[in-house]
C-alpha cells in the first residue's frame, strides 16, 4: 500500500492529501 501511495504522491503532488488517506 505504501508503494501505491508513494507513486500517487509523486504523480499528483497534492498537499499531503494522498498520504493522509485513512487506509
């Protein structure tokens, strides 16, 4: 899951929203 979030983060670069998603 972390790898997926890491890719999304690097791709979209949102204000940490993707990282703060409750998984």
